[in-house]
C-alpha cells in the first residue's frame, strides 16, 4: 500500500514538473517574441527621429525661397511636431494599440504635409537647384526607405508574437501573465501610404 502511494505521488510530482516546465517554455517564448518586436520598433524609432531632425532643416532651406508659402511650411512643422509626440508615446509602449494607431495617423499626416511641400517646391527652380536642398532630399529619401524597411521588420515581429499568443495553450497563459496583443504599425491614410516622392 505504501509503495503504491509513493508511486502515485512520484507520478503526480513528475506530472506537475512536466506541466511547470511546459508553462515556463511557453512564457519564455512569449517574452522572447515580445522583446523582438520591441527591438524592431526601436529600429523604427531611430529612423523616425532622424527624419524629424531633418524636417526643420528642410523647412529652413525652403523658407528662403518660398516666402509666400508660409502656411504650407507651418503645416509641415506642425505635422512633424505631432508625429514626434506620437512617436514618444509609441516608444514608451511599442505595440500598444492606441499609441500605434496614433503614430500611424500622425505619420500619414506628416507624409501628406511633406508631399504638399515638395509639390509646391516644383514651382521654385532656384530651390530645386539649391545644394543644401538636394542634400536634405537625398537624406530624406534614404531615411524613408529605412523607415519602410524597419516597419516591415516590426510588423513581421508583431505578427509572430500575436500568432504565438493566440495559439493554444499559449492563449491561456498569455492572459494570465498579461501578454496583450500588439498592434501593427500601419499608415492610416490610404492616399498617403506611400513615402513622399522627393524629386528635384
């Protein structure tokens, strides 16, 4: 009788240990995937900050030539400031649905404002030939490409994380340990999804 009880308890303890190890593996997998998408967002953040730093230089260069386009220049700066604030919120908690939607919307508005500025710049031949403007154009184009590439990496990492946390049995543990779903970084305004075309 005592031997049977020992076997039962040994089997029960073995089962508990196996279940615990299984739960630990799932938890660690979710942590790894969450850290991957946060790291991927950090790459986006670096490129966005670089672009935010370039925009005041762009406006200052254009201001000397586009004196009658004050409203457009102010709209670019205002959109840049809104996008910067949205970026700070998203950086504080990458994947947060409200923060990521806010960033996507702000980035769409910024892209539209920059696009309008470049469209107006076509009417100013001296501005198009300005070496400083050409350098900023080249840096902005490069940065836009890096943002798009980094955004794809982030969205891939978020998709992998969301897929893992929604699969059984991870879905049970995800809720218990506070692994909420993460939001993709998408530009909300359809006509402004493409990077602004920078042509001089």
